[in-house]
C-alpha cells in the first residue's frame, strides 16, 4: 500500500495529491484568464441591461 500523504483535502495517496494539485492549478489559471478577459466585468453587464431598459425592447416596427 502506498504511503498516505497529508494534503489540504486530508490523507490521500500520492497519485491523488498530484491530481488535486493539477486540478487546483488548472482552476486557478482558468479563473485568472476569465478575469483577465473581462468575463466577470460587471460594467459590461450593467451597460447591456441599461441599454435594453432604455430602448424600445423587441418592437420591430420602430426599426428602420
């Protein structure tokens, strides 16, 4: 039996510790990339909601 290692998720075999580390790095990188590209930017979402509430909505007869 493999020696159990104490990680932040408890005692696990070495393979699981490596897999957890890979997943943690992947998730951290995914969050960093999303934040860098403005996926969580509230300003863009607020503008879209504001423009929709100020416009005519989906009335197509007013469009050109």
